[in-house]
């Protein structure tokens, strides 16, 4: 399930604002009253969930009754869901049908969100648009100075994300121009880069997975998105379990909890067993003490500690590459991963042991010398990453003092780096 913390960034709350139950009920706010009325008109039965502000997670949903494992948390009728079907039945439908080469389902949804936001009071979806975050904290929205402070593997992915959104914008400009008859203002100013970035983030962080049949008017990318008003206020917690799917009998998207929840507590769902780097990349937040969190070791770091004169170095590298042992090498809460140790064992093979490389990949012990060297190198890499993380944390605290406008984004990277440091220090102890 793909969805973001339904929030516009963390807010600092004065303690007395917090009720003893952990959240401040926000149902009385006009935007939520309008949203609830709009949903009710579309067949949504009021559930036990109330919008609230929480100290730790910002905006979320609290329950007004205790929930047991097996309880239905929410059931959202298909009339409330925003899908490509919604887009095709709007005034954009005709233009999408006629456009060649066909646009992707993602571009169709982005276009719809931008057009509806521009329509303002005229939009049928205004009550939903009003509660969407105005800004996002995915890496694509972060300043260059902040992106530079991300761990290297994530930094690379952040740059790929930025390139991808920019290409989506550039390749859609001609299609946006074709919509000119629908607007009095120039489409170039309505569908500008920042509007596309905002719409892309809204969809990437908030949609639920829902498979739709392939339509000829769309490109071949899978059509699996649905925006789910109100439901998308539910925040992520790695330790809860839920069942989420569209129910064909009730024609509703339903979420059932497998975890108990006390009355007036925040209700969580789980977006999947994601580590913090993935959570930041896809949703723009991190969680503390995330059991799935890990620190990635890039192949550059891997090679730092092996003599460049090793005659078999290139052969070893191509074996690792062929057997997919250069990606997903990590340190976790329980120390170095089996994959990381296996890659290092193979690189540590002596000239006389090299023919045993297949046995290494199967997990066999080759020699006491090989085992010892592997542990030594693992410890060195761990120490290197600890120092690199501490250095990044120092830079973050200096930048926070200098650039007030980047504080929120820097705090996010700082939370990620602090979690990494805890994992690496734990790994160093284990080693």
C-alpha cells in the first residue's frame, strides 16, 4: 500500500495543547466539516475516526472506540475514490482520448489535480483538495544543500527522482498545451513545473494500490493508482499489521486492522516493510526505531579496503555483479547482513583460495584467515560509515544555524542520519 503521512510537515505544539490521550481532535475545523459532508454525500458512512493533531506524527486519525484485531477501520465507497476513471469522465476525458501518443495514467491524474486546484471554488473536488498538503518533503522538493547531506545511495536515488519528475514535466508540455480551449489563462502558467511537482508528490505519497483494467487511451504503464480522501490521513507505523483491498461486494476500499488500538489513540496502518531511506524517498518522512531500517554500503566503499593490485580483483567484481552481490549490502540492527559479509568474503579470498568462490556464495567457511580478514574489513567499513555519518550530522547542525528556511528539511535528514548512527554503533558493538 502506498500512502503518505497525511500531514503538511511536523508542527511544534505547546504541551498544554495536547490532550492526555495524545492527540488534539480537529473535527471542528471547517475544512474537515466540509470534507466529511462531501464524503457523506458520496455514500461514506461516518466511522469512528476523527482527524487530530499528534505530537509525534502531526496530522492523523484517532479512534473514538477501542479497536480489536479483525475490526474494519474504514470503508471508502468507490464514488469517493479519485482514479483515472474520474479523470476520463471529466472535461479532460475528450482531450486524453484524442492525444497521441497516449499519456500515462500518472500524467492523467497529475493533470486532473492541477486543473481542479486551478478551478478553485468551481471544483467538485475542492473539499478534498483543501486538506491536501500545500508542500511536500520528498527528496524531489529538497534544496540542493539538503540533498548533498543524504547518505550516498539515497542521494543518487534523490537525483534520479528529480530527473524523472523533470522529464515527466518536459514530455507532457505539448499535451498540456492541447488543453488550452478549457482555460482562459495560458496553460503554460497553470501547468508549470512547480504545479507538476506538487501533483506528482500528492500522487506518489498518497495513492493506494488499486488495479484498473488497461485502457487504450493510456500508455502501457500500469494503471494502479487511486487517491482516497480521508483514508489518506492514516499515518504509517512499521509495527502494525493491516489488510487493505478493494471489496467488489461492497464496492468500497476497506482496511481491516490486525492490531489492537485503545480509545482516543492514533490509528496507524503500515505502508510496507520499508527502511527509512525508502520512506524518505517515497513519502518524505522517517520513523525512529524502525525495525526495517538499515545502512547501505555502496560498491565504492566496498573497494576502498581491498588492494588495487589484487590480480583477481576484476574477476571477483564481475562474479559479485553477475550474482547480484553489489546491491543491497547493509548494516542492520543485528549487525552486517549476510549479503555484505558474503561479498566481503569473496573479495578477501587469497590467490590460492580463489577457485572456491562458488562455495563462498553458498555460505561455506573457506579458511580461518578469510573469516578473520572479512571481519576486519567489515569493522573498518563500519567505522568509516560512523565517521561519515557524524561528519554529516555536524554539517547539518551548522547549516541549521545559518539557513533558517531549511530547518524543517534539515531536521528530516538529521533524523535519518541519527537513526543510521544508532544502527552503525550497534553493528560496531556486535563486530
